[in-house]
């Protein structure tokens, strides 16, 4: 049996190293394995849960597709499409919002973080966004969902929705997906604060490496990345007490396919500045080719639009059949 892989990325601009190491790098490996059928979705309906400038959103949708391809996803092997073009996503989200319970959504920590203190002013979409995410996954009978650690709770909610739907309607229609979250490197932290996730919404551009950054920007951001006054750690145990060192070592290990143990051993007791030179180098080697390819692809808009058009047709074909079954089960 082939694995059915589904994942999504929001087209909100500034795709960064966290998105790459936590999710997109995995997408590429899954796409390269012939035992998998992969679907990668540009989740534009999710993006409008917070304000978006329409013309920028259009560009960001294309840039997200360009990032997938520049990172190594083969559009001939995987379906790439944007969520808004397959109407079953919105329909299923409504039906599942009648299955999900307020109590379940009230527990979602990401809503609390994103809404901040003024949650009365947050959109209803931001609150119910995990239900839309469940619709994305369940429409395609996804067996595995590769995501970063911040999406773990949303995947649990997706499984709860599938289970309750099956129980309530006494069917076995919705498949419970398995999360694919890496043990290490699944939460890349801000370069300015080792306790905060690297995020596209951080107001400081110095907090993240964007996948479109130039060489000088990468070197400058690593130079300015927060560290502590000590030398490089000499044991894994030490890392737990030194979040900035842990994050930078994690980034280096992930990019150079080394274990954390080996990286710690290699740089033990050395100056941070020495380590930062090596880190900048591996980052430049990895990110610059991707960054160049994204920029090249963005000059080939018709090629990107063709990929989305073909992807939408294939996604529509799968999702429309599934929503039809869901309609019948519900009694429409
Ligand atoms: P989004 O767009 O915020 O992030 C896309 C992917 O990048 C991962 N990620 C990170 N991983 C490690 N460290 C970080 N600092 C970091 N920041 C982001 C995220 O975990 C995610 O895998 N709701 C989702 C998109 C979505 C989705 C889906 C995912 C919509 N429908 C269905 C899977 C299946 C989101 O907002 O991801």
C-alpha cells in the first residue's frame, strides 16, 4: 500500500529556515520515495485568517510554489495546488465545524499565541483554522502528514474530528492520519531569542533566515544571532540550559546531516565566532541555490500557474468524490 502524504504551507511571504528544516526538507524526501503519493497544498484560505494585501497574496501563492520546486519537489511526481481553488475544502470545513467541539478548539495553544491579549478582535477564521486544516487532510484520506512540531496539536484535533464523525454517523469513512514530526529539528527557534519559534510574523527580520535571503544577509544574521557568553558546549546535557546554543547547533546538524552529538563533539570548547563561520558556510551552501532558483522561477509565472492549474485538476478530482460521500453520509 502506498502512503498518502498531505501537507500544507501558508502563502504569507517570508518562508524561512524553520519552514524548510521543519517541513519542506521532509516533503522533498517523501516526494523522492516511489512508495508515496504526495500532495502539497498552498493554503491560501488559511492565510486570510489574518489581513492580507490581495496583490501580495497572489505573489506569495506563486512564491510558495516556487519555493517547493526550488527546494526539490518534483511537480510531475507530486500534486501541488492552492486550497481556495478546490471548493470542497471550504465545504468540508463547515461540516467538520459542526462535528468539532468548542472545548477542543479552546485548548489550541497556537490560537492563544496568535490572537495574543486581544482575542476578542481575532477573526473567527483564526479560531476555527484547525478545522479547515482537518478538512484539508481528511478529504484526501491522507495516511501521513509531515509538519513541524507546532502543528502537533492541530493533527490531534484532526484525528478527534475524524473519529467523532465516524462514530456519530456510524461509518468508517474518514481515515485517521499519522503525524510525521521529526524527533530533532522539528522546532527551529528565533535567532534573537532561543525560547521563541522562528516565525514569519516576527517583526525583526534578524530573527530568521528567509529562503530568499542573499549571502551577505545570511552571514550578517548569523553574526548577530544571540548566543551566551560561554564557549561552545561540550555535552548534550549542557544544551538544555543553553537554548540559543542548542538552536544554532540544531540548525548546523540538520543542514549538514550530522547528529547533534557529533556537532557538539566537533565544536566543544571553541569560540562561538569560529562555529558561526562554519554555520554561515553551510547555510549559504544550502540556501543560496534555493534562493536563486526561487527568483528564477518567479520570472516564469506561466510555468508556475500551469503547475497550479494541473495540480488543482487532480486535487479537485479526489476531493469532489470525497465531499460527495460526506454529503450522502450527513444526509444532504
Ligand atoms: P505554516 O504555514 O505556519 O508552516 C508550514 C510548515 O512549517 C513548519 N514550521 C516550522 N517547523 C519548525 N520550526 C519552525 N520554527 C517552524 N515554523 C513553521 C510548520 O510546522 C508547518 O509544517 N496550519 C499549517 C498549514 C496547513 C497544513 C494543513 C499542514 C494547513 N492545512 C494540512 C498540514 C496538513 C500552517 O499554518 O503551517
